[in-house]
């Protein structure tokens, strides 16, 4: 009987952590609000290109409203995905991620581990595990290439 050999790809932890931090940074950007560029303009504009006669009607206000609605829908979907992933974490991991990355002002590591009543080493272990769990939950984990050598 032959033994099955699974060649599981190795997770690149640094790149995965960076991907999760970027996802959480995007989340924080979405928390702020809509950018001003998606608002309709009220100044008139003139063009030397003659208008075309088609049966479609479009105005800048309608275009801005559609763009805003699309943005809001994408924003809400993204934020819901992040919320579900964070809620799937263990209690201490969720606390760390929420207080460090998901508030208006980023949390300070020593304050968080003191609030949790854990050591510095345990805090960073929990943070590492939480980042990996989030990456798998959000499907943004990064794998090492076959011939890539992991350095210490």
C-alpha cells in the first residue's frame, strides 16, 4: 500500500499579515464616509461637441446618485464581510483586532494587553493567530511559491 503525499502549500505569514492589515485599513477608510468626489457638480460646463440625439436621458445628478448607491452597496457588503470574519474569532482575539484596528483611533498595544490582563508575549501570539484566522476567513491568505525559501 502506498502512502499518500500531500504537498500542502505553506502560508507566507508576513505577506498574509500585510494583506489583513490592508483589509482592515480599507475597513477604517470605509468608516470615515463618502469621498467628496462622488458628489454632483453644480457648475455648468460647455462643450464644443454637439449633443447626440438618443433616447437615453442622463444628468450629472443622476450619475452621482447611481455612483453613490453603488459605492454604498459595495461599502456595506465589504463591512459586513469584515464583521462576520471578526465575529468568528475567539473572544480575546476579537477584542485585540477590534481595539487595535477597527476604531477611529488605533489602539496602543501595551494598553490592550494590560486591559486584557495578559503578558506581552501572549498578546502577540493572540494577535498572530487572529490575523491568520481573519486571513482564512476573508480568503486573503498568501502562500509561498514552490521554490521560495523562508528566512528567519
